[in-house]
């Protein structure tokens, strides 16, 4: 089955133009989409009460894909030890317990930063993260091309399959080493994620421009590009169970429309 959702639910104003005052944005969002990516968890370990509230605001068949706290994926370069800190991982696992208990958790999405390249040290980091997450389903997304060079691609995919990582397949600008190509290869029998980041080549990499991140995902997919993905998804569906397509092109408010 193919499911389509968005990264976050707060920024899609067109969904809430006629929202009843008694409803939350998430409950309205869930009337339009069957799944969502939680990004606020990247900036802080949220309380179990917060997750419990979100569980109650969504239907029984709704699905959450949750990003871990940024220190767990090495985005806080001043805290490299956090990527294998048992206490930090345990705190995160406790925080998401209400989603796990509800059966609405589809994956925790480990998106590693552009400087996380293909080295033995980083492979070991992935093994430790997978072990610290226990039986919780985890997805893996790279932002460095070295994982998918002609030589390393089959080895990377074989490693993900062996370790039990769900592949988060990316559609993103091809803008140098800090981006990855579209690799249409599921690594998990039950689940595959596809994240649509847009194709804003000029805005993808860091720059000295103020607030450059605000325009990073400024892109609206055209009909032809979406039709190409329709064909890709139907092909992927033959090799995996459920596919969760997440539109992350939010900078200009295009995700919901796409």
C-alpha cells in the first residue's frame, strides 16, 4: 500500500482555512493525510504526554514517522559521543512510548548530516544506533554521496538489509557531495520511505545568505515529475509492503498541494 503525507502539520495553511475552533491542526490534518513526519522531535526530546496527545488526536490507522533528537544523529558536532549514549537513547525511547504502544509508529527516521560520509567509523556508529533502538523500526537516510558511489552502493544496501534498516529513498537536488541520488532499492520487506525534498539546486547547500535554510525546500513539483514518481512507486511496491511518501518541500507552502 502507498501512503502519502507531509513533513509536519503546522505549516500547511490551506488545510486549516475552515478549521473548527474545537479541533486541533493535527486532527484536521489527519482527515486529509494518513501519515505524518514529526520534525519537532529533532530539536528536543519531547514529553510522553505530548506524544500521547497526538495519538489521541488521530485515528486508529494513522501513522507517525518520528525523527530522533539531533544529537543522536551527530548534528550537534560539539557532542559526538551522543551518537552512542545509552542514556540519551533510552530517554528518547521512553518519550515515544505512547506512539509505540498505540501501534501508530511506523519508523524512527535517522537522517544523518552531509558530513557523515562512508567510513568504517560511521558504519560502526550505525550499528550502535541500531542496537540502542532495540526492536523499534528504524529508517536510514544519508546526505553524503559516498554511500552510493558505483562501488559502495551495493555494499551500503546489503549492509542496510542485514542490519534491518528501512531505506529512506530521497528525491533531492543533485548539488555535490552533500546530496544523494535516487536509489530505488527497498531494504526492508515491510516498509519503505520516500522523502520528497524538492529540487532547488541553488538553495540546497549552506551559504552565507541570511536564513538560507528557509529557502532550501522551495520547490513545487510539476505534473510530469509527479507522474514519474507514480511509476517508480508502483515498481517499488512490488518489492516492499507499505510505502510512506513524505513531501518535505515546505519552504513555499507547496507540500500539501503536491
